C-alpha cells in the first residue's frame, strides 16, 4: 500500500470529562490502541483533548495545567514502541504565556508543538481570556521534561523514507481565517493537514463547516483530517457534536456520526502520490507568496503490510447517487448542446447532418442536436438524420434509428451503402468474402463520405458521434467515423453515454420505449454480417475489452497519473467480483498499447467541447506525440509480476 503512495490516517473523538485529565488520557490511549489495530499511521484528536476545550477559567489553575503535563508524560511513556504517530491537544506554557497547542508524539518522543494562531474572541468564543497566538511566541524551541522541542507554526513533519508523506497542523479557527496556516503548509510541501478543532453546533453550521473543509482541501490540493470536540464537553452555553471528517482534494473519504456520547474513530487511506501529481499538473499551485523558513521534523512510519481499505468506484465518470447523477446528466446535456448551438450561431448554419445507426453514441449526439435546436428555436426538420444500412445492419438497430428520427420530427434520409462498397471492393481488388479490417473500414469511410457530401449539398454541419472511450482506444476508422465538423460526444466516456440516454428517456415519454431498446442493444459498429437470426455477432467489447474496465483505466491513467501497476492493483480490488486477475491484466495491456499507438487519430480530431475532467483534444488537455513508445509503461506492469525489467 505504501509503495503506491497510500498512508492511513485517522480522526478520533474520545469520550471526555471536562477537566478530568486522568480520565481523558485513558480514553485517548484506548483510541490509540484501536487505531493501531486498524493500521492507522497518523492519528489526530480534537483541540485541547487532554483537558477538554470548555474548561474556561480553570485554564488559569496550576492544578489543571500541571495535571495535563502529567498526562503528556504518561502518553510519551505509553507511546514507546507503538507504531503510530498521534497528535493531541493541550495547554502549553511558554514565554510567560499559555498556548492552545497540538503536540505531535511518536515512539516516546515529542516531535514538535504547534500552537494555535487565530484566537477567536467573538460571539460565544472568548479564548483570548486564557490563550495567546502563535504570533506572540518569542522562542522556536521549548524545554519539556529535559528535552528541547521545536515549537511554532512553521513546522512540518515528514516520513524519513517517503518525502511525499508530509503533514502540517492547524487548530480550529486557523481554518476559518482568511490566511489559514495550511495555505503555507501546502506550498511548503505538506500533503496532509490535521486540524484539531472545537467547533460547536448551531443551526446550519454543520454544512458550512463541512464545505469549508472540503473547499480548503481542494484549494490547497491536500488531504485534510478534521477532528472536533464531542458532546461530552460542557453544555453550559453551547453544544459540541464531535464532528470529524477526512477529505482528499475536495473528495470526502470518511465522516463520523455526530452527537455520539461514546468515543469514535474514523480512518481513511489517503493517496499522497495522487496529491503530488495533481499539484504538479496545476501550474498555478506554486504561483503564490511562499514562506521559506519552515523546519522539517522527521519521523519513521512502520513497515507493516496492510490491505487497502479505500473503495474506488467502478465507474469513476458516473455519480453513484441517482439524484446527483440526474443533475450531472442535465448539466452535461446543457454543455454539449450549448457548445453546438454556439457553433451553429457563429457559422450562421441552421442545418445538421448526422449518421444515425440505432446505437448509443449516434442516439446521444442526435438528442444533443435536438436540445441545441430548442435553444436556438430551430425546427427539427433541419436535422438531416441519415441511416446507412450496411452488411452488418440488423433490423433492430435500423428500426430504432428510423423510429427515433420520425418521432422527433427530423428529416430522415436513407442511403444503402452496400452497392457502393461492393464497387469499391472490386476497384481495389478486395475479396468481399474476406471480412478483414479493409472490409470494415470501407463501410465506415463510405458513410463519412456520404455525410460530408450531404452536408455540402444542404449547407449543413456534420455532427460527430464518437465518444471519449473510443478515442482513447482508437476504436474508430481514421478519416471515417473518426472525422466530423463538430464532435459533441468527444469527452463523454462510454460508461456515461448510456446514463445520458437513459436520463432523456426517463424525461421524454414520446421516445422512451425506443431509447430503452437502444440502451438494451449490444454495443457494435455493425460492420460484419449478422447471424442467420438477424442477431449482432460483432460485439465491440468482445474485441477491444469491457468499457467499464477501459474507462476505469483511462480515468486513473490520465486524471490521476497512476502507473499501470497501481491501476492494476486498484482494478483488482474494485472488480474482484466481476473479472479475474488475468482478465484485468489482459485488458490493461491492451489499453496501454492502444492508447499509445492510436494517438495519431487524436492528433487530428475535430473540434468538440470538453465536458468533464478529461479531454483528449490536442488543442485542449492532451499534448502527446503520436509516435511515443509505451515500453516503460509496459515495463512497470511487467515488473509487478516478474520483479525484473522484461524489455
């Protein structure tokens, strides 16, 4: 797990008794033991977790402060030999002042102390009555139990074996301020931020706080681990819920149940390599004012092997929540149709030509044109939908294509391509019984020629139907279905296409039955003759592989920059009930080879709007040579099994 950049973090909200340091310390130790049993590498507790946050003027009592130091000594002794780094909160005396601080502990040592910077003193908060800001520190070291320990905000903690595992700390209000310390922590290399907090509950604050953590983790491209004081704090005037959460670059990995009177712990495997990759790609990340006087404190994580507990979606391009999925589908259709509407408006053209096959991709493109025409108030009769039966066309797809066009009031044209293809086969001396790539591509190019010529005749635009997955694999005929005058599906992955079509079906009774039958039709280019029962025999996924796998590979290869060996491990876990290890490996090898060798098709692809986080346009997201070698990516995957370079 560590090899691929994963580190397991935890946030614990222990049961406490206000000002009872002995009880609190016992609960903290129990939670540390639980975290160790769950394989946690770095664990944080809430703000002032040793004493409780709501001690108020008791913080002026030597008894409370001295007892909290006794607890710290007990935790140091207890931590010896423990394979974990943990962070607790307590009051620290320094420079004739008291600081609300986070103490980082590992294997019997205090690695460092980070005081709170922004001390709230408004509404229900009046911390300045007891604590000082880190800005008032006069020292950068403090002697505790006879040892000098670094103290300050400008401290980062780094794994001595892996510099990508580097964390910084801020405390509660620090996050809510305009100049959060975590901004500088991230710029100086922290991939994980731990926040020890005490955030009370009032109406609507939960969502605001959650969005704040989400946006901060996204803004600074980091993992953000947040733990807040629980319901056992004093409720004299306010209530705490014990909210804890773990985000990674805006994505929620785990969250606890609030208002729990018992101790609770959440964990997550954060991917620091992914964070680093995202930062490198975001060239704006380092264009900020930097604070250079940071100190690095090193620690060493355990070498224990553990299974990844993180769950990855089988369809990373598709929201799993139905409401969000429908919301996303509506947004995508608006982006696609608005982009096409802009192109039509700019060119002063009100006619579109589209090849309609009865398959998913051409159906989606057809639906996008209809929505664009709605925006521009153009009659659907100006959509020239051309069905072009070939040697592989079945009655099912033909009838669905014709019915869809007629139901939507578009103009239907039919051009049978078989005769023209036979003549062409004769012209190039190709045996019609030889169903090879020439046999197939001749049909694809004949169809494109027809569409282009009709467009010339009608003063129209040819709208492309190919999707993102086909472009990634090069599963299109060069200068055939590969080409158009505007490609509305070029950044829509195959696994998302069907949900977009289903979304339209569920919201349009007139064509619902047709669309559902199209959704139920096997994916095929229909270039090879059907069987004797008019059934499709050329199933795309039998040849190129399952699109659900290829879209998974594509997402993690381009969006996250993962090496093939890591993608394989994630796919093995994610699809353990669907594909064997050998099947995943086979299709991943095919993905790598096809992605590299088919780049020449993407280098001259037509214009098309970017919809999601991945685009293969040479004018947009992907600048890739058409003749790059894929050997080192193959090596990475082969070395996973052989341990040696196979080239």
